[in-house]
C-alpha cells in the first residue's frame, strides 16, 4: 500500500496518545494520595504525563489530516483515471462515495476502534491493581456484549448491502427522468435507512441496559471496598477506569455498524 508508512506512524502516535490518556487517572489518584500526605511528588509526575500526552496529541492531530487527505486523493485519482462508458457512471458514483467512506473509516472510525481496545483492555489491567472483583464483573458482561454484537453485525451487513445495491442504481434511475421510478427509488432508500435506524435503536437499548448493570454492580463492590479503608486517590482511579471500560463497551455496536456499512 502506497501510504502504509504514514498510516503506521499515525496509528503509532495515536497509540502513544491513548496510553497517556489511559494512565492519567492512575497518576491522578497517586497525586491525590500524595497531596493528602503533604507530598507534591505525585502532582509533578501527573503534570509531566499530562504535558507529554498533550504534545503527542497535538503532533498526531496535525499529521493525520495530511495522511488521510493524501490517501483519498490517491484513491479518487486512480478511480477516475479508469475508462468508463456511460452505463458505468452509476457504479462509478457509488464507488466514489464508498471510497470516501473508506477513508473516513480510517481517519475517524478506526481511531474509535483503537481507543475502545485501549479502554477495554487497559482499564481491566489497571483495575487489577485496585480490585479484582470489579474486573470479574467487567469480564462477565463482555461475553453477552460480544454475542449481541455478532448477530447485530450480521443483520447490519445485510441491510447495508441492500441499501448500497439500491444506491448503485441512482444515477441510472435519475437519468431516465421517470418520476415514478425516481419516487420509488428514494422510497426504497428511505425504507432501508429506517430499518437500519430501527436496528441501531434496539441494539442501543439492550447495550445500555448491560452498561447500567456493569456500573451498578461495580459501584456496589467499590463502595464495599471503600468501607475497608481504601485511599481517596485509589477510589478516583477505580471510578475512572469503570467509566473507561463502559466507554469501550459503547463503542462496540458503533464499530460493528460502520464495518458492515463498508461491505
């Protein structure tokens, strides 16, 4: 791939940014504990970590736009350089749109996927330092989430395929000038979009119920631990990593939906 090196560097910088973001609650907890003991050591470390994260994030944001715009320009140029006859214009239009969606996936959606992986795995690893019981709760909820996402992905792949098949006919239908065919075409697109939206809504509701279960049980366990003399900074860390884990769970259905839309 022509831009592989730039993509690797972009995702490497983003990974460093995510590691810094993941470690901030941990060092915030240490800073709070040290301040309560009259020490500024934790605060100094937290400041250094935060500044490093800020510098890496700024460089990454400047670099990734240049990378993805170059990828789209390359794809669009190669696509339009091919010879097409008049009957292929509809397919060319659809493929051009899909090329833009593919680049958007690399620039925005894949970033969410990587962030979700760091939030899910990183929060579980760091929660082990605080309370392993909370980790077991989080792992227990992952299985039903993955199962729901699997069936959700299969359904969304089917619905998006039907929608994309209809989109490929758009230019040909519009060029006929037949008002009945045009109306029918847009009604079909509308119906497919409604079915996709309904599927997203049902999945959202089920996922949020599971999220509430995770938060509720985790908070009960944490409060029980707090009664046993847990430090304030550690309590902050536990709450922060529970939230990051939940954030990772929320990303799974969106990721599945976007992956299915590219097929």
